[in-house]
C-alpha cells in the first residue's frame, strides 16, 4: 500500500548523507542499551555552595521527564526541577538535575529508582535551566562490522571533520506515530485536531523541523552543503554571531574552512526565509508541500538554525566484536 503522506513523515533514508560516496563499516548499533551512551557537558559546573542542590544522574531506559516524574512523586514541584536538556530513553545517559536546597534529600533519593544512579551531588547559586549545556559526548558501539571497518571509519571521520555534520532534526521531533507534520498541516487547514494548545505547538514545531530538513537535503543535493549562496544568512561557529551575506563567493571560502555555515529558516512570524538563490531553494521545498510563506506566519515566532555542526574529539576504539566510536557535538544539534 502506498502511503499518501510519505513525504510528511520523518525518514532517514531520504535525507542524504554527506559521506554517501564512501563505504560504510556495516554492523549493528543499539544491540543492547549500553551500546549508546550520552554524557552531558554543561557550560558551567556547580560551585559547591548555594541555595540549589545539584545531582549528576545516570539513567537507563528512562527519559528526562521520567526522572522529573520520580521527583514529583517525592513531593518536588514540576517548576522546581531544573535540567539543561532532554536525553534519549533507549540509552545510558548522564545529566545534571537541580532542585531547591530544601529538596536535596529527595534529589539524592533518586538512587532508589530502578535504572537511576546518582553519580555526584553538589550545590550552586542558581537553578539549572534549559540551554545551560555546552555539548554532549556520545559513545556508540558498532558490533559485527566488516573486517576493514577501521580504514572505512577513519575515511568517514576525516570527511566529517573537514566538512562538518548536517544539522538534521532527528526522529524524536516527529512524534511517536511519526504523524506530527500531518497534524500540523491539518491545523493550518483549519481542521480540528485532538490535543490542547501545548500539543498543537509540538505539531507546529515538527512542521518547522521537517521543512528545515528538506531545505538542507536540497542544498546537499545541489552541491551547496559547504557553500554560501546569494541571499544567505550565515553564522560563525566560534561565537554564534549571525549575519546577512554580502559576498557569497568570499563567504564560501570561510565556509569551506568551517569558520561559518549557512543558516536555514524555522518559519514563523519573525522568520520568512532567505532571498535570492537561497530563497529559490527554499521555495522549492514550500512548493513541494503546497505551502506559502504566508501560510507559515502563524506557526510560531520563528528562528534560524545553522545547517552544519562541528564534530570534535572523535576517537575509535576496537572492542571484542566491533568498535566504539566516541565524539562530541555542540548543544542543539
């Protein structure tokens, strides 16, 4: 049966890899939960003194909100819990949580929750908040690769280090049934969609993300992945500063040195997209989904998202039946 909504669902297979010309290592990932490990690297560490209790928590098979729920069960208010970002469920993940000092005992009691270990406790002067995150360290085990896995992996790593990693949104953005974009378009058509205002915002966020992915996909297909084209906005990798491009040729040289990358729209009231050649690429995506920029004014406020991220500290380690690859990605990627 043909899925009439196929292009509205997240599918890794339609999003081009920038290393597609290189052979992969084959093998299996996530054969067990310990094969995928994520460790949060905060943009500050607690000082050891202050009115907020902090705990560095390791969890398996649990979402960030599962830990928040465990704290709520212990009498901690939802708004009293601080964390920097959300982490995968099907993984071993390590991240910081904070609560007001009066709930320090409840925070430390997370050790009693199945799948949770408290690795470290401390104090700090302020609550941990969303965005207080520098990067994430990933450790992924690949089992049963081809015999020549090391040379293949090293070639892919070299390509990613020199050209950056496409900053696609992953499947978690698109809902349990991969139907959030479909529901967003129904809302834009004025149809009644179950769920309250909060859930509807998630649907609209998924639509923004889906259009971003398709704009990035199209730029890769056209050979513009490492280039800046007329009409682009770009962002500096070191400072995060964003600017409108005046000279696409000159800025392409900086882009190819990984100093900057193009930014693409997350459409909304304040963001209608780029112009000139960049805008023409974005228009192709809108046309594909029978949308106009005017349709997207009410989706959200809008924002810009960088098209590439830098992969750092990549390491390969052989294990008994494969290899472990570890690397660091900046927050928000």
